[in-house]
C-alpha cells in the first residue's frame, strides 16, 4: 500500500509498530547528487584543480536542469 504522502506503512522488526518509510523520488536523488557535486567542486578548487572544477560545474548545470525538469513533471502530475 503506497500512500499519497510519500510513505508506506511498515511494521518495525524491532518494535512491531508501524513506521513511516520515505519513498525516494528522482527529484530527491537529483538534489542529493547536486549537493555532492557542489562539495566536489569546492574540493577541486581547494586542491587547485581548475579543469576538474570546470568539468564538475558543467555536470552541476546538467543536474540542475534535470532537477528543474523533474520538478516540472511533479507539478504537472499534481495538476492532473
């Protein structure tokens, strides 16, 4: 059973009580990826690796565009 609020009720093996389990969406994964890329860009700059920082910046741009598209898809699904 999947609920509209993004969680599924499951019984905990430890307590036997129901717990909320988050469903990871594409947007959630893209947000996490964007954070990781930004951290890598900062580290590349600290290590004086300008080419790596530039390439990671291009990757960051691609991920942010995908995140905007994923957010648009979510809004369209909600409007239906």
